[in-house]
C-alpha cells in the first residue's frame, strides 16, 4: 500500500478503524480463519481447499462441481412488509454477493450476459470480490470492472472478509461506490430508502451499526448491507431489511442443500435464502461466485432480484423460483 493510498484512507476513516482493520489483515488472518474460529479449526493445521480439490479430483467429481459453479441462475424473492411506503412498493433490488471473480474468470461473461436480461431499479453488492487473501487483488478488480459497467441502475457495494481495505479506492475507481460504515439515501418514485453498509462483521469485526443508524435522521424505510448475516440481532431494532452473503449456503452441500460446513455465527435458517428475526426481514445469498475450491454441489450460485411488496402481516417473505440460467441444480449431484 503506497503513501497516497494511506493518506486517502486516513482522510475517509478514523485512525481506530484503520488500525484495527490493518492489524486483522496482517498475517492474512482471514485466510487462517477461512471457515471458522476456535482451537480445533482444521484450517490452522493444513489447507482444506487443497485437500477438498484433491478428493474431488480423485473421485472424478471436480469437473462436474466446476461446471455447477458456472450454471448461474436468477432467483426472485419477494419481501412482504406492511410498513413499506406506498411509493417504494414494487421496487426491484438486484443483489450479487461473493463473486470471488478471480477464482473462476470464466464466470465473468456469464454474469454480464445474465445482467443484460434482467430488469431492476437498484443493485447492491454484498462483498467479497476476490478469492484468496494471499494473492494480488488487482486481477479481481480488473475482472469486476466490466461487470460494474454493465449495471443499468444506481448501485452500491460493501467490503467482505476477503477484501482488504486498500482495495476500496481501487474498487471505487473501477466504478463501484462503497459504503463502509456509511449510508446513502436512495430516492425512487417519490419514496426514500435509507441504505446502510457496514464493514465485515465476521473476521475484521470493524462494523459500526450505531454510526450508520445515527445518519438516518429521517427515519426512512431502511435496508442494511452486511457481508455476514450474523449481526441480525444488532440490526433488528434499527432496520427493516438486511441483505447478506458470506456463507455461500455451504457451497458443497448434501442432497437437499444441507450445508456440510457453516461459517457464520447465526442460526442455520439464516445460512441461505429468506429469513426473519423480530421485525427484521433478511436474505442471505448463497453467492454469485464460489470460494476456495471451484466446485458446487446441491447449492447453485445465483443473482437475486428482490421485490418490495406491502402486505397485512410480516409472516411470509417467500422465495419464488423464477428464471434459471442455464438450469436448476437442486437435486443434481452429478
């Protein structure tokens, strides 16, 4: 990181935030804690990704798992909430998450082609643009640039646990406005949506929800972008909606989408798809890309289009399976 980048970051963030963020980056802490924490985390003793890849190749499943990573689909989710302002009813929010685009560059043109066919009013990207925290991050930014250029609406993003803080100015130069413990007001058809974005709460733990909440002076209908869903309890008193990623839905799952490995401090119901906690409604993306190993089973990658809808109860945010490109992988192992 050069002096110009450091000065730019100091001009945007306070010293305490930067110090904690950079300390957590030293030694590639995120890489050592790839799937979790604690004394018995196997990643501290050997590279799990290498062994998973070897096992898949030995069992002749690797190429099929890699092909599954490229079978990107669009899922349609409807948020049904009685307190959605009438002006915001029908707002379509496109979500991408966990692209890890340098792991499988072949995914980039597939994402671009998918974006061409979708209709949406706002796009939010919930972090993790590169794969390994040990590799140069510039190739991932170069791969992301054409994707940003294809987005046909206002859009914002946040950083994930694989995104070092020095990537922020480069991502923004590539076209992605970032919210890092910051917020923005999105105006649509006379309605206002307050959008907050926090820094990664899982590895770096430099998220600051109170700071974001303090910026919502108007008490507008509100949405939080949080890379991991594990801040659900802290977010619930302050936000109406929350969009997250990070978990990949397990990525390599058992039949029925049952995750073998879970990497978030949250209930199993929040690992993938729609969920609710008190008055907060959320959605955890299973990921647009894949991480560590270019393989997926029983957990297809997706781009998600969320639609806001007013209803009489808070009961049933539902996931509606809509357009699948090129096919639905539920139930397909081989």
